C-alpha cells in the first residue's frame, strides 16, 4: 500500500523468491512459493508478480522489467561480502524507503505460532489431522487428545449449568407440584400400613406357621380345650377324698371319733382274725 501510493499512477511490480532461494537465505518458510505467488497476486495493490525473483537486483533485471524505483524498508540488507544489498540503488536515487507495519511480520507470526503451539496442535487434532501430519510424538498426541476431552467436558458442564440456571424456576415449581405425589407414593409403599408392611406380615405369618410343630392327636371322647374352657364355670370341683370309714361330717362328735379311730387303725378284718384265733 505504501509503494502504491508513493506517486500518482504507479504500476506496482512485486518480486517473490522461490522456496529454494528463500530457504538458503532466510530459512524454512511456512507457505510454499506457489502459495506465496498467489497470495501476493490477490493483493489489491499489486499489478504484477515476478516469480522466482533474484535475491540481489542487478542492472539487467531493472532494465528488463522497466523499473524506475525500488521500494523496501530502510534497514540495510547485508550481503555475504558485508555490503548493503540496495546501496547502489540508493546511490542512483532509485530507492524509496517504506516503513515496517507493526504486527505485520513473518517473525512475529512465527513467534505467535510457537508460543501457542499446543493450542494449534490440539485444534488440528480435533479437526482430523493425524499425529504424523503434525509431526507430533505418540505421547504428546495422547496428552493433547486428553486435554481436548477435558475441555469438552468443561464446556458441557458449563452449558448444563447455564441451562439449569435458566430453568431452575421452572424446575422448582414442577418439583413443588410433584412432591406431594412422591410423598404419598412413598407412604403407600413404605408406611406403617403400606404394602410392604402387609407383605412382611403375611410372609412372617406363613413362615411361623411353617416352622411351628404340628399339634398332638386328640383321643376319642376327650373334650376339646374349647369345651373344657366353656364348661369351667358350670362343673363343680371334685369332692374331697374320704378316709377308710366314710362318716358324715354332720356332727362334731363323729368327726372326733373318726379322727381318733383313724389314729388307732382299727378294722373289721382285725376283729375277725382275733375271734378266729380265740
């Protein structure tokens, strides 16, 4: 843009060196020479591109392309013999100095790429490039892919939290509406009179019935326990046992006699034996 606007009606010719020459003079490039040719050709200020331009300009090149002025920054370009590359053009008044644009430099671009190397490698791996394409070792590839997964999880978590923040009022209202149903269903299932309690009691009764011993067989004619319990009030207690001589306890005299006789243990059998012996 600076070279184009130096004079009115400027026809701007830009020379672009080949890869072989650039690699030998300045080092490896990011873009190939074909890519650089096309990039310069599509610049709106450029009228013509000279491919495979020489590193050092000579009189023949200037005459062939009908060049009136050469534009470049004012910093001297030192050749192998220690002289300025544009010294002879400056001496002839055919050199126009341009100023470097801050931030527009191949060195700055390479420095930014190197500084954010991990970010660019991870981005290209995520886009489908292989470790071989990016000249990345196996361990670094696994490390970068793990970092990409962690970033994806963080992004998903952030989106979930944002969605929850937007819908939390809705969720609270729905929860309040459904909470009563949840509580009723819980009590119906786990309450004291719930289904699980009935199932447990039924199972417990069946288990006790299975584990209890069978009842002993009942004799014929023997009253059942229920009949005996029902007749307890109507049946009188059995009479007391009587002595050998059953006297009526109508008078106290007979009771005394009976008690005295019982101490001496008299009997009819003894009288008969005594009479027979006499």
